C-alpha cells in the first residue's frame, strides 16, 4: 500500500491520494480495504514519463501554420503597397 484516503472523503467516489516515489511503468490501482473478502480492485493505471517538451495538438499546429502564413501574406502585401 502506497497511500490511503480517509473514509469520509471517499464516500462520494471522488478522492485523491498523494503518492511519492513512483517510477515510470509502475502499475497503480485502488482497492476497497473495508471489503476484504471480496477484494474489489479498481481500474489499473500505468505511470507514464512526462513529455520531453510541451507538444501542440494537431489542430493547434494547423492554427499555428495558418496564423504564420497570414502574417507572411499581410507583410508581403504591405511591402507591395509601399513600393
């Protein structure tokens, strides 16, 4: 057991348990300690390493390219009007 939530906070099903010392690849799950004969375990989750750098979603990359293209086209149009 790496952490435990007080029984009063877990009554509505929403709770958080702070844990430290987790390694990438560790498997974490919740279990109901009050129901030992049935040992009800929750869904498992695998600890993942944080990304190396923040990444943009594919939709935001398209928006970024569109904005940069628009800035370039406006700059070219201004250059043509000035000459």
